[in-house]
């Protein structure tokens, strides 16, 4: 068993003939609404097919045996909750890079009318992919809302999700869109940068009241892993606007703001920093009509090293040219 949650347990499995590992999520008991929700999750994620979303291989529902399960990609990584428990806070540049990848996954989901509605550190897993130790995988679309033809089976007026990460409109049980996920991502970024969620009461109800009435605390400053720039703090606070129309309107817009923020400059204490060499489209599975924004390479320490070498090379060539010129002028005859 890999873990357990409110709806069931997740087990590590291996295909007997192919030898491929997988994670199997099994529902505790049989509940028609939860069965429907799990099927919606499996179908939605399978239809989206994006590299930053966990791959779903199969779905099994046997009412006679009371068995409901779906088989998905096994992620040999660590969720952000465990990373936070160990590291307390993250370097700002690292947070921005992780958040930009989350935006890619959300953008793919939103493009087909799927709103996650339960985005939190527990549902964001970091795996090693190539040379990237912080490759993002999103999971647990179990309470996702479907605005497209897939159909939505959660009753209207019921607020689902984790209170500290809920948007104000979701807490009120209203129908939400992608801007609700953007709010939740703002909460996640605030927590990664400062070690704390913006609003946290003694109960879920108190947390929701604070979220509706309290002033959003800024993430600007140094919280132990490097200074959070005013630009990055402004991005986070825009995500946390109480009214959806005052936030970033799409995940692509938020991703662009993250890449443009000064937070993507190198962090001296950030051992995870790396140059993104590939554009966004090459990191995603091809989708007709995709409007993904190409990724800009964060100019970290590696880029500065190349620039310094180039400058020294130019200086050396210039000095050598002057020296040769002087020798020619002084040459006898």
C-alpha cells in the first residue's frame, strides 16, 4: 500500500506479463456518487493526455463484488506536502518553475472544460525526468468539475475540496471555472514561499470566513530560502484576489507572468536550478488547437557562466589584437 485517503487506498502493482509498475486506486466500499466521480476522473485525465498529468491506464467497476479501481502511472517521486515537511520553505526561483509547470497541466485540463477543484501540495508530485529533478505531475482529479461534454455529476451547491485552498466562489458552492484553480495555485505558491497558507482558522468554517474577509498577506521578503521579489509576490497576490475577474484569467496568462517575474533569476542557495532548453510545445503531447505559450529559459547560473566566458574571450581577443598591432608597427623595416 502506497497511501490512503478519504475515498480509498492506493497500492503499488506490477503487470504480470509486461513487468510494468502501476499504482492502483481502490475505493472503500461501493457508493454510486463516488464511483461516478472516480470514473469521471479516470476518463477526463485519459482524454486530456498531458505530460504534467498522471497517466491513467484502465478503470474497473464490478458492482457484484463491490470493487471499484483504476490503474494509473506509478510516480516514483515525492508530493509537495512531504517536500514542505522536510524543507519548510522553497527558493523563490524553484517555486516559480514548479508553478509554471502546474500551469501547463491546468491549461490542458481547462482547454477541455475540466476544473481540478482540489489543487493542493498533496496532489502535486515531483519526479525526476531527464535532468529535471522537479518535473511536475498533477493527480487526484476526483472532485473535478466538467464544463464540457463529459458531464458533471457533483450536485450543485455542494462545496468540495480542502478549505485552505478553496476559492471564495467554490466555498460558496457556486459553479466554478479555471480561475478557481488559479486561486488554489496562488495558495500553494504562498505556502511554498512562506511555509504558511494565507488563511488558516481553527476550523474549516473559520478558515473560509477568514478567506472571505481577511486581507491577503504578501509573500514578499526573505522567509529562509531566499528573498521573494515584489514581482513574484505581486503574481501570488493577483492569484489570490477574492473576485475571479481580478485574477489571471487563464493558466497560460499566469504562466507567462511567472516566467516574466524576476523570481526566475538564479538563486544562490537553489541547488535545483536548471536551464529550460525546450519550448512548452515540445514538452507537451500535441493537442489540436493548443495555444500553449512557449517556455522561456530561466537564466540561471549556467547562463551567466557562458556570458562571463564570452566576455573574457572577447577581452582576450581584443588584447591579443592590440599586441599584434604593436609588434607589426615596431617590426624593423
